[in-house]
């Protein structure tokens, strides 16, 4: 099965608008002539507009890192799906572990965001992953299943065809501790199997599943060559155009 390969940069709370422009200028000079990998950058909200000026000429799509489920209203500090669409966002990352753990987002809240994103035709990058304690007590599969099924509830097969799932073991995010290729493959296979059981083989076979957690060029080749790994969601190593492109090179 020839699945889409995707590389996503999650900048978290880094880069002003000016720094964003510099990144894209550098990226442009480093881009390979041709790549079959879909590249997506998720800047902070305040840099989306700057990113939208140059991303297209680099063939890069834009994603938001989060959003609120309401359309509009008295929600100080929040951003809606239609605001993201107005800034040319094609994707939104939902359920990132930093949202789940630092900001205590629940599966229910994430699901409300998913419903709002779907209403606005935003493509969803749903993050799932276990923490260290859960892995060590053999709960990885049950945690993944719970996060996945809660996110997918009420989602049709046609809607799912626009999704990307990111497996991000919490213990590997920003820690320098990357999952073993076999550990990543096992989790990705489990996720694909769950999608198959919940929907069908075709939708499961076509769904891109990305790995995230301390990805850099030096460790990604081995992970990327696993049969169920279709790309990466990269934090730290995506902040420099050069290291981001080095990861891209491991995928082709
Ligand atoms: P990291 O972050 O690559 O810095 O570990 C990954 C992520 O949070 O998506």
C-alpha cells in the first residue's frame, strides 16, 4: 500500500513572525527539487500569518497547534476553527500530550474540538501516546485504544480519510529518549489494527500514522523504515530549517 508520507513541524511556543519568515527563507534554499513527502508546519497562532506568506512557495502546508471548540463568544484567549481557516490553515493538531498533561485537556474536550474542526473541514492530526508509568505497567495498548476511540467517536469513514494519527509516547517527547524502532512499529501496528476493527481495512491501510518524540535525522532512518511508520511529528529538531530538511532526507 502506497500511503502518503508526512513530515510535520510542531514549533510549540517558539518563533515570532520575523523568525518564521527567516525559517521559510532558509527552508526554500534547502528544499530538494522534488519530494513525495507532504510537509506541514505548525507555528504558534501569532506566526500563522507570517508563515502563510511563504509556506505556499515552499510547498508547505500550515497547521495550528490547537483550537477551541466554540465558533465564537466570550472565551478570552481562545481561537476558533474559522479563525484558523481564515489564516489558510489546512490542519490542526489535537490532543498533543502537552495539551493533555500541562493544560489537563480531557478526551471529552479533545472530542469537542475534533467535532468543531470537522465542521470547518480542518484536517486533524490526532496525537495519542502513553506515559512512562503506563508503559511500565503494560497499559500502552489500553491507553492508545481509549484515546483513539474517544477521538474517533461519531467520525465517519469519509471524514477519517482526511486524518493523520501521531503516536507520541509521552516519555519520548522533548526528553532525547527516542522509542526503539520496534516499539514504534508495535504501537503503530496496534493503532492501524484498531482503525481496521472500527472501520475497515481500506481506511486503515490508507491512514498515515506518524511517530513523534525526540525525532532527529540521526535516529529517524531506522524508525521511518518500519512498515507502519508514515512520517514524523517533530518538535525541537523542526526549529531549524537545516535539521528539519535532514529529517526529510531520511524519509526518501
Ligand atoms: P520533540 O517534540 O521532537 O521535541 O520531542 C515532539 C512533539 O511534541 O510533537
